């Protein structure tokens, strides 16, 4: 799909095990599934994603990303109607830049769900005029990202 409108349509992606998942924009009706996904995360997964094991307002935040709005795009990965993961971006004030975040259900790790979500989200971001996606991460997962061939640039905040 090359048209901007086509990028908003559901599509499929093949995972490393050969299974096929559906990728589509999240909508308000998905809010409960997003909340369940976040609640099912281990303390460590929550810490790496939210920088806290028990983040306050998680329910409200999860529901907010399901609501389409300017400057934000949220994508879900599904199989048989079950939410496997979420990737979203929020546009920064700096032109062409957005912050990206990804969460994948624990049982779905290492299957390519996160990669499929990021690949598709990157296509959508590019079609929406974004050329740089950034992520705030803790130090610990960076070695794993480098091992998987991700380009990692460090920018310390003063």
C-alpha cells in the first residue's frame, strides 16, 4: 500500500513462526483490551515501559491512546480478535519528530510482533510527514536492542 488512505486500512503481517497477524488502528472500543494488556504485564515489563512498576493512571492513559486524535496514532496487533501488542506515536513540537512506544504481551515476545508493529507504524508516520521517531528507554534494554541490529543513539538530558 502506498497511498496515505491505504495505510489507515487494516493489513496483515507474517511473524517469524509463519503465523499471520492483523494490524489496524486502535479505536475506543479497544480500550478494555488495551487496559487488560497493560495489566497483564510483569512488574519488570511495566518498569521498562513506564519507568514505574505500578504507574498511576494506567487505565486512563490506556484509554486515551485508543481515542484517535491529531498528533497521535495507535496501532494494534491482533490474532483471532485478541490484542497481542500496541505501538503508538505522539508528535513532538519539533517538526517531523514523534515519540514512539511499543508493548507486546509477554507470551508473544520473540515472535516478531513488536517488529511488525514498528515497521507498520513507521510507514504510517512517514506518510504523515514524520521522519524521526524517538523512544525514551532505560539503560538495561539497550544491549538487547543493539544485539538485534537496532540503531541506538544516546542523548542524555541535563
